[in-house]
C-alpha cells in the first residue's frame, strides 16, 4: 500500500517502511488557494491507485463543532452549509463528509466534518485512491490504536495539530500557532491552554508526539504521565481503518441531494443562519421558493407516473381475499385506514410516508390510484401522504 501525504512544499511517500521526500512546489497560489491540478500532476506517478491520500489544511477543511440535534432535521445540509462559510473555499461547490462524535447536551451533538472543493476531489479521484481525508485523522487513529490510557493527547507535525481524546472520544482539537516542530516552552504553554479549553486541566495519562519523516522534538514539561515520541512507519492498518474516518472522494449524488422534508430544511437552515448572524428575510424566501418548485416537480412526476404506468383495472377484478393478501405485503412505509365496497368496485384508503408506495400498491392490485395529498404530522412531524386506490371486485364465473 502506498500512503501519500501532500503538504505545501513537499509530498511524503511511505513505501515498505521507507519515507521518501518529494519536492512539490507551487501547490498553493499567491492568494493561498490550493492548486489541485498541480497536486494531481505530482501524485500521478507515485502509484497511488488503491492507496490513501491525506490532505493538509491547505487542501481540505477539518472542523469540530456542535450542531442542533433535532429529530427530522437533515444534518447533511447543515454541515454543508457551515462548510461553505469557510473563506478558503469561498464560491466553490463543496464535497463534505461528517461523523457524529458525541452528544454535546440534550439539544446539540458534536460533529467532526471535512470538506473540499468538488473540482479538487474530481482531480484527485483520477488517482483512484481508497480514501481521501484530512491529514490529522491518520495519526489520531494510529495513536488511539497503540495507546493504553484513558486520556490521550496527540501532537503531530503533518498538519500541526493537537487533539485530546478521553475514552476514545474526541474532546477537542485545534491547529497549533507555534508549530509542532518548534519543541519550545511556548508550545507547552499552548498545549496547557488547549487542554483547559477542552475541559481537561492538568496532566493527561498519555501524550503521543508523532511526525514524519522524523518525530517532532519534545516540548519541555509536556503535561502527561507518559510520553511516546515516534515517526510511525507502519501506518497501513490505520490508513484505511473505519473508526474516526472521513472520506472526501466524489459521490454519485451530492451531499443532501434528493432528501425529503424541504420545508424543514428551510426552517432549520434559516434558524441556523439566524443563530450565526447570517439569517435574513431574503434567504428564507429563496428557500421557500425552492420548496415550492420541488413540490410542484414532485406532483408532476406523480401525475406522469400515474399516466404512463397504470391502466384500468382488469375486467374480472380481484377477490377480497386477494386484495387483503397483497395489502398484507405492502411496503413498510404504507398502511391502510379504510376498505369499502360499492357495487363492482372496492376502495382502499390509507396513509404513507413515501408518495410512490401507494402507486406501487395500485400497480400490484391492478387498480387505479386516486389523488395523493401531502400533509405534516404536527409542527415538526414527518410529511405524510393520504392516498386512495380503486380496484374492481371479482365477478362470478
């Protein structure tokens, strides 16, 4: 496996335990914007196919912050909206991934997320890597896999970050202002302040000082009972481990694309922007207009599907026993509320969480679907669709 670690002025290549430093100039322009096409050019000859790509802060965003934990609200959209606030990638269409770290309190959840421009991800995907993620995660996983303590501090020089873990859970991380290679008392003071900020004043059980191609120097007086200083060469297992991982490879669908409950998205994002000082009447009106357009598109799709797929009921009809058998095999997102008979017709009615489930039931019964109407169960409840299906009764043979 080939593990590639891009940085601003060089690329570190790990192969069979040996570290090779490869110059890679001009990967960032004068304004600090990453040049992904040049990064791809430097990486293309390094046999990266099927390997791992770890990106420094110049190329990929990494953040840890709380988000509202409200049932039914799409966290994917909130993460993507927050990532788009980064000035590093202003005006870019982003690709993001996230993981839930731990509850912050009863109403908030702590989320670790990464993001990068979709165009940059497309360039790097040409290398066919097995994973693309922000750099610190690799060394964090390595330290957690090797540690034996409950409270673990990780200090690394690939992205120059420090992170605190308690019981394997990420309590906080930050990018260093002094630099992990400084090894000075000023760096120790920054570590002490960061631990207090993360709610852990005092000493930790273990501190892992990690770096490549050589480990950073130990800062004096590091607040830890035990310190490990390493340049880990065997990172193959940690590179593609599933724990504490993000993946910024392109997906077939954009993050959040096609999600239901657009009205909830509008309310949630408007509230989120308001809390951050960014909400405004124009934002809410635009989101409401988008919801109206999507609702109209859904209605047209349902009508088109009904017109193209469903034909009148079979002349001989179905027996009540057959109808009940098919209804018992209905999709899980659909349920019956009434079943009535009028002369030669049977009428089924009910509710569904999926607007296409009643259409599927009608097709299986050979019946004709009636109008499908959307409603909400309460102010914050899920969207529910009321439906009807007309079926011909069985004729005497």
